[in-house]
């Protein structure tokens, strides 16, 4: 994750904490978990299970989510959150614009963005 203001969420224990204590928001393609993290920066993680497809498909979905986040959300995200995106099975056939719409709507629902274009 080489975003401007966001660090990566890497440890399994961090993911588990977000799942257990965080709030979730969902739509057709993605599930979003958020949790306040008591720091001055936000951290983002992604989870794409084997149910979504083989490695090539999972990596494609992961790249789409990262790119949408980088282009639309990274600059406008509020500080101090752990954010986890989980890809759902329909995301294997999704195009960039579908994932973009999905990410934007989830972030808006969660209320963690200052402004979304």
C-alpha cells in the first residue's frame, strides 16, 4: 500500500479486532468494516477469499479496490480509523466502475470521508 496518507493493515490480530469490535456496511460487491484506532492516521486492509475465485481473479479484485481507494478516497478519509474491505463473490465479475460505485457508497454510508467527488 503506497497511498499518501494511509498505512496498511497487515496483522491478523488487527483484522480480527476490526471484525469483532467494528461497524460493518455492505452492498452487492463489498463489505466495509471500520473501527476507531486511537492514532493520527488511518489504516486500510483488504480481504479477498478463495470463494471469489482463483489467484488471478482475487488479485484483480484486490487491485481494483486499491485503485478506487487511491483515486477517490485516500485524500479525503478522516484520520484515526482501521478500515477493512472484504470482497464478495459477485465482485469477481465486477468492472472498475462497479467497484468504484460500491466503495464510494460504503464510505459515504460509514461517514468516514470528508468529501467524495
